[in-house]
């Protein structure tokens, strides 16, 4: 984590702390959910084991369509589309999101099928530092096949996987259209089997309206 700390320290030193942060800053939009109306935001989070790319745009009434792709160690892929809604947006923000997508995982434990996830994002919505927390519940379905030695399918059965997702960390709003964050990923894949936590570094950008 030493290179990450050095990077965050150097970015903080280069930031003009006297300039107010605009309400629709990309770091707030991606970490806390809910882009402002007319705001386009994109983010890339790189870590171990999770990598996530996200694009979203704000509509009227606090609604935010979302397109994202997640990968765990580049062995498990989770593309999805969804929508978010800001519930509270004052000095603290709370956003609910729902997404529909697909789970793609090969050997040694293949898993391919539809998935749905409900999650909440929240944190501090004022100032340059953006502490945040995420929690989510994901349900995925696949069909397991039992084959004979010739490859003929003998029987098929549906298998469900229930997962919890989570993350905590702190973002840093830099200029009007860019920011970064560092955080810990706290997944629980295929409950009740335990999962190892991970770490990530993210970068966020925005275009369109910035007020």
C-alpha cells in the first residue's frame, strides 16, 4: 500500500484546497451514487481481486442509469445495466441501486447465468474528502450439467448463488472533473462460504454539466 499512500499524498499536495468542490463532482457521483441531471460520469477501480468499470448519467428526479463491468481476477466477469435513485442528498448522501446482468465464470467451477443485485451507497457529500460505504445483495442462477464419458448430458439442475458485496474507503475530489479513491472490498461470494477481502484504487472523471 506504500505506493498508493505516496500517490494520494502527492495528489493532495497538488490540490487547490481553497477552491470549492461543485455538488455534482464525479467522485461523489460514483462513490455515493446518483449523478446530477445532465452529468456524465465514468470510473475505473483496479485492485485485487476486483476490477470495475462504470459509466452513468444523471436524469431528472435523481435517477441515474448505470452500465458496469466487474471482474474478479479476470476469471469471473459480471456485466450489468441498472438504475440508481438518490434518496437523501444533503451533507450526507444515500443512494439505492438495482442492476440486472450476467455472471460468466469458467473452469474449475463454471458458472454462467443471469443475475440481479440490490445495493446501497452512502457517505459524506461535502468537502474534498469523500468517506463512503457500500452494501449489496446479489442473486445469480446457473444450470449445472452432469455428463457421461462421451459428453452426453445425463441430467441438468438449477443452482443459485447468493452473494453479499461491500466496500469502505475514502475518495479525494481533485479538479472539477476528476478524483480518486482508495478502499477495501468486502465481498461474501456464495454464502455461507467465506471470501477474502481485497483492496482497490479508483479514478473518476466527468463531462457534461458540472454544477
